[in-house]
C-alpha cells in the first residue's frame, strides 16, 4: 500500500513538473501576443574568423551605443538589447544564423556585414520579410535584395566620383596608376574597378591589377611587379598588416610616398603602427580618428584610453549608428513589438528606414534614399607624423538634387 501511495505521489509530482514546463514554454513562445517588454535586435557579425579583430571593435562601439540609448530611457521607454550571432565570415554559417533569427521572430536585424554572407543569408530574410540594417552592404547586394536591406556606407559611384580626383588634385604629377589588391572579398575588387574607370576617364594611364595574396611572408615580389609596370603611383587595397608590408617594399624601392593611395580598409591603427617610419606623406580617403561629431570623438577617446592608445577603425560606426535609426523608426511609427502585428510592423520599419532625409549618424549627417545612404562626405587625408591630417573634403549631391 505504501509503495502504491509513493508511486501515486511520484506520478503527481511528475505531472506537476510537466505542467510547469508547459506553462513556462508557453509564456516564452515568440507568437504570444502583447507588446514587447524589451527590444531584442539580432546582429550578424563575424566575431571569429580571419578579421574577427575588426568585429571586436564593431561590437565594442555597438555595446556603448546600446548603453547610451538605455541610459536615456531606452526605445519608447523599453530597454534595448543587441544579440550577437557569429557568422565567422562563413556564408553557410551566416545563412544558419539568419534562420535562427527568423525562428526567433525578430522585428529587424543588424548586418550581415560581408557581401558573401549577404548573398547566403539575405534570401531567407527577403522570403520572411525581415529588414536588415546592414550599413556595409554593397551596391550589388542592395540592388539584389531591395527593399529589404540598407546600405549606408555610400555608393561606389559617389566614391568613384570623388576619391581619385581629390588625390590627383593635390598630387598633379601622378600620371599613371597600378592597383595592388588583396582579393579577400568582392567589394575590394569592385571598388578598384570603379576607381580604375574614373582614373582612365581623367586621362591617367592604368595597368593590369597586381594581386597581393593573403598570408605571404614577403611582399617584395609584389612591389617589384607593380613598379615594373612603369606606373608612377599606386593604389593599395589590402588588409592593414599586408598593406604595411607592401608600402614598405614600395618606399624601399624609391616610390614617392605622396604617390601611394590607401584604400579605406587598409587604413587603421594596425597599418599606422606597422608602417611606422614609412608612411609619412601617404594619402587615403579615411581616418581612424577624424569625425565631425563630438559624441563620436568621446567614443574615440574612451576606446583609446582603454586600449593602449589604439584607435577605432573608420568602419565601426556603420552598423552601431543604425541603432539610432531603429530607435527613431520604432518611436515615430508607434511600433509595439507585438508578435501578432509582426508582419505589419516589419513593413513599417522597412518603409521608414528606406527613406530618411538628414539622418544624424555617429560621424556625419547624410540622406537615405531607396535604402541607399547618399550625400556622404568624401575626405582626403595625408599621413603626417603618424596621424591622418584632413587635406580636402567634398559632399556629393543627393540623387534627387542631381536630377
């Protein structure tokens, strides 16, 4: 009898546990109706892989923007939380991460940050109808996945129109240019192709591209090949450490530093440190330290104070600042985060973000038209005493102003 009684008690306890588990799971179901208690924004980012160091800086700045937003009341009075999904620069993994984000019924997301990852993951986002705030999407990605992805890093056409002309304006004895390219992802080569077309349009001779493969211990042969083309100026587009190696080899062979132009992602704290003694007078279109926004200057100062004087890379602001746009979209459009209104509210966020005049980013103010950031200032810097010094600036007209 006692055994039977114990069995009944065990059965009752088991049933009670199962009921509690059922109730608990039911309370956490993504489809449960009601306004959100917090804003969970997924972020597809390569926290591991070949350039995970860059992503660590993106994450640092993003976390500080989240803290800033939350300390000032959050979004519509509710806290913001960014959830990181590591894509590892691996397209299949990016697609898997996107599937998880979709299963979680996310309202919108940050990223993906890389073109190949976008090509793998964005078809899932488009099919689901979830908007991707990807500040670093390229023109071809934007055109392929409109209206579900945002690009605020500027158009290749705007870059093409101003970068080389600004450089040549200040170094008029540049008469021929060879490109030295590390083909790590598509955007590097497509940007160089655009610059090359503009250079030729300006009447300056160009040469076949010299590839600088990743992982070489000695880049002297690359420098020799580039110089042997007969060019008297060089466009260098490599990762920071490899760009430093290439630059050293070029200058050791007598190339005028003024005749070297560094691609955006070649410029940063790693390059400045590793090319020390060789970088005086080089030109570039980006700076790890210059901004037009006191708020961003504060972040720069804080990062340098906590990272042994190292600076943030110029691209770090692209996705972090989009949290301000997400905040504005939610508050202006009256978004509730109610899963029962998910499709409707996703569309409202998309429509708001795709066209926004005068968006105040972390570094400068610009317009967004049809999902594309435009009127983004173009800068020319020269390295002097290990620092990037602003030499010139141009602000492209908006698409609508240009018509």
